[in-house]
C-alpha cells in the first residue's frame, strides 16, 4: 500500500458518515427558511459526493500502484457494497437536484419522488454502516494485515 491509501478511509468517513449525517440533520433541524435549508442540504451532499469520489480514486490508485505487483480491485464485499452505495448516492443526488432544486416535473410527480427519496437515503446509511461493519469484522476477527492476506 502507498500513503495514498490512507486518504480512502478518511475521505469516505468524512463523506458518508459526517457530511451525509450533517446534511440530513441540517435539513430537518436548522431554524432557517426552507429554501436556505434546501441549499445547505444540496451543498453538503455535493461536497460529500466529491469527497467519496476522491476516496474511491485513492483506493484504486493505491491498489494499481502497489509494488512489486498491483493489488486486485473490488475483491471484497466491502468494495461491492461501497461501490453500490456510491452509485445509488449519485443517482439519489442527481434525481433530487433535478426534481427538487430545479423543480422539474409536476407537483404530483415530485411528491412521488419525495416518497422514494427519504427511504432511499435511509437505505444508503444502512449500506454504509454495513460496509464499515464488514471491514471492521474482517480486520478484527481474521486479523488481516493487507488485501494480500486474502490471496
């Protein structure tokens, strides 16, 4: 592993755990106008998404640049749950941006999207927790030092 890998857990935790949580809580609890809370919610999720992309880049770069031989990418359940979460998070963000921020579609359609938006966000939180828990379990119980131990 290179030092680049160390950015992966930092960026992913900052993105999915901290900023995602703050974005959701800020929309629900801050005493600002609905429009202000919506813009803050959108901005925090955008920053979280960018940080998640950099976190994914860091892990792929560290695996591909490993010496003497590159490490395999997407070799664990953690990887697949994480990639699925990032894809769903991206889709969730794009759909929310188009229908809630740009206000595309009719009010009835936006209402239908809203009914799917909130449970999908909760599902993403569960997926992220599952991915983090799986990594912890793997390291703790199996005492792996690196992905090379999985071979």
